[in-house]
């Protein structure tokens, strides 16, 4: 499966399933935006993806936003981000 030209936003991307999904999307050619609660772990995952997949397009929200989706009010941040990205890239953001 190729995801070239597509953008993926992956929450919980610092460990476990979220990290595996981010790695898979990056390997498939997507531009991946990752976010998580722990900025240090998220940065480590971003570096890991770059080390394993040179040329991967992965950006981290870590310096700007530590996303904790256990707090339902934070979901508004995700929706706002998605709306802004969709406006910029209407064919890339589903």
C-alpha cells in the first residue's frame, strides 16, 4: 500500500501501537504528524523513524503541544488541527 501524497496524524505515537502505526505510515510514504503526552519519548520515536527510514517525512507536535487525550477537552485541539490541515491540504486530509 502506498500513502505517498497523503498526510497522517497519529496520536499516541511515542510508544506501542501508535509508534508502530507512525512507522508503517512513514514507510508507506505518508507525511506523518505525530503527537503524544510525553515530548521526550515522542522525539525519540521521531529520531528512530528517521534513522530507520532516511527521507521519511515526520513532524512532531512535541515542542508546541503535549497531547493528553485522557482529557476530553484536548480533543478540541485535535479537531482544530485537523480542520486547519484539511483547509491547507483538502485532498490529503480525510
